[in-house]
C-alpha cells in the first residue's frame, strides 16, 4: 500500500454500514550529499570522500567499494579515506532498506617533473658553471634545492643556480603538497688546467736580435691566443707550439688565453754572449 489517506467501509450481513479514514505516512526519501579531498600527489592514495545523509530512516549503511560505514542519525556524515584518483560511487541504504546513491570524482595533479640544463665550468678548477631547473606538474609553488633553496612560483617556471664547480649536481623539488622529485646533471670542466711550457734560443752575438722563444700549450680549451710583447700568435690544438723570432736579450713573458678566456703565463730569459773584442800588439821595424 502506498502512502496517503485511506478510507475503510464496512457492511454487515443486514446491510448496515460504517466507514472510517486513516492516513498512511511515509518518511522523506533518503538524500546523499558528497564532498571530497583530491589526491595530493600524482599516483597517490590520500584522497577522501565524505558522505552526508539526511531523510529516510536512520541508521544508514553507506558503502564505497568494498567498505561500508554506518551513520547513526539523519544529517550525519562519514568519511572514506585512502582513496586514489577516479570516479567514486557511494551507495546508501536506510533502516527500511530505502536506497540512494551518488558519484564524485577525486582528482590528482599532473606528475611533478623537472628538467635540467647546465653551463660547464670554463677553466679547470673554476666555479663559473651553472644549473638551470624548470619545474612542471604537481602543485605550485615549488621549493628547489641545490645546496641552497630557491622558490619557483608557477608551473613551468625556472630558476638558475650559479657559481657551480665541476661535478654531478642533484636538484631536489618539493611542491606545495609535499610531493617530491629529484634529478641529476653533470657540470664538466676542461680535462686539464691550462699551462704553457717555454723553450728558447739565445742571441748569437752580443747586441743581436736573433733569439727565439717557443711556447707549447696544453690543457684548457683550444684554440689559444699566445702573446709576447706586441705580437699575438694562435695555436689551434692542445699540445701545439708557436715560435716568436727576432728577439733581443732579456726576460720574455708569454701570456696565453684559451677559447673560454682562461689565462696562464710564463717567463724565460734569453741570454747573449759577451761582446767579441780584439786586442792588438806590435813590434816596430828595426831599420829604415
């Protein structure tokens, strides 16, 4: 029998009649309201769904997946925790087996990721390398750490760590929800320090200008500019040499600058022999 006003009539076997009326009531239909907390990190399982039930007849059995919880009174709530991302359907059955259901979607952020680029150290043993990190996904802002910590405020933003020496660099990222990732990159440097070796040929005659200095350069980054006085020459490969000619006596300083502006220098002394001298003596003729 459905709910509503009901009239009952009675006739006995002598044809006498009477009647009465009564109303059959019904509870309000059970109603379900859902709210959720999204997953913090891509692939995580910390999402929640909260179900609030009213109407119908308490208590209520509330089911999500394989889990059933009880709400004891109309207007009460229960929360399902440990949820992954996706659509979640909650079913409700009240004390009179009246049912309702609803669905809600638990979301997740895009996967947190970082991209690294670097500038190598110019000179062996130097510290002018740099590492640039670009962060995407997750939830901004991001805390980015390589020795020191910097902040990137927007998805897709970048920051640069300067003054880096050579070696492997690991950059760690933590987003606003505590999700983390890390990546490594190697900052290189020239394999050997820039150095110059000098050899010479001394001046042949006192006051002459036929001395030479030969410079041999290794390490650093070729090509090299090699300077003695006002003259600059080029060496194209590591281990190569160049010779300065027409030099007079004295200390000669050779400066070298490589392709990355790294510098070195060395000095060598060009000698000369003592001045050539002639001493004469005579014996006069005895007779006219």
